[in-house]
């Protein structure tokens, strides 16, 4: 791990921006969850190193650490869902097919890159240097592209995390304090936990049937029925003992 961080620390700011563009675009184009999480971690490392020249090194390291924990949470969730689906003879992936092929995703990312590049030149963020400006626009833009390209909780969550990372990149530079990085890091971890819940609820079946949408009335109804079914045997046990 130390050798990896040393390698990234040797990169110039231009190389960091190029790396951010490549890693975020790869998340939008590729569907394999392992590659998605790998490039998500790379993005967090590059974003942390990008702000290291503008804030204290400890703040940049905290951002990288929060990103690593977030990636670990999502990896554990995706791995668990993949193993569960493989045991039922289904496709071993936490991401269902959405019918959108690779060429269409690539074209969408290319169009998004054109829009992002135009916006960051015409409407630069004041009070920050050009590299922070470019990194912020790339993370915000690619995050929105991913959100628009999918309806799956796992990949949509990745888009939300990229969007949050872009916001953090800008806000931490404007307000470089441990309180701010702790607050934004906590929000990122809570988002990762929510993504984990929605991914599991969307993929793991409930009694041989696919679980209903977590926010639907059917999900609430089945949850209540399951709770009542678990309570009734406990209530019937004393009465049976009394009869005996």
C-alpha cells in the first residue's frame, strides 16, 4: 500500500487530472463491479493527492482513508450479493443488465466529457486554481452521467459517490478544516451504507421471490407479516404449555 501511495505521490497535477478523467470514465463505461470499485478507490486516492497541495497533508490523508473505507464497504456488499446469486445459479454480479450496451455508454461518456470540458472553461469556479476546478467538474459531471445511465442501486450509488467527491474536493479546499473533512467523510460513509442496503434489498430474494422495492407498500406489508409470524409462535408457546 505504501508503494502505491508513493507512486501516486510522484504524479504531477496534470497527470492527476488525467487520471481522474480516466478512472471516472471507466466507472461509467465498465459494468464489472470489481473494476468499478478499483477505479473508485483510484479516484479517491487521486482526489486526495490533488488537494494535498492546497490543504494540510493530514486532511488529504483523511479523505483517502474515508474513500478506502467506503470502497471496502461496497466491496463486502457486492461480494456477498454475488456469492448469494451464484448459489442460486444466477448471474454472479450485484448489477443487473440494463439493456444499455458498451457503445452507447461510451458515446454518453464522450458527450459528457465534451460538456464538462466546455463548462469548466467557460464557468470556472472562483477562488480555486485551475486543477481543482477541472477535478471538481470532472467528478460532478461523470457522477451525473452515471446516475442518468442506470437505475440499479449499486451503479447509481457509485455516481452519487463521485458527485459527492467532487463537492468535497471543492468545499475542503475552500474550508480546509478537520471538522469539514470529518463531516463530509461521515456523509460519504452513510451514503455507502445506504447503497449497501439498497443493493442487498434489490438483489437478495425473499422466500424464493425477488424482494419488492424497499420503499414500496408491498415491502412494508411483507415486513409486517414477517414480524408478526415470528412473534406468534412465541405467544402460542406458553398457551400450549398451559394446556399440557
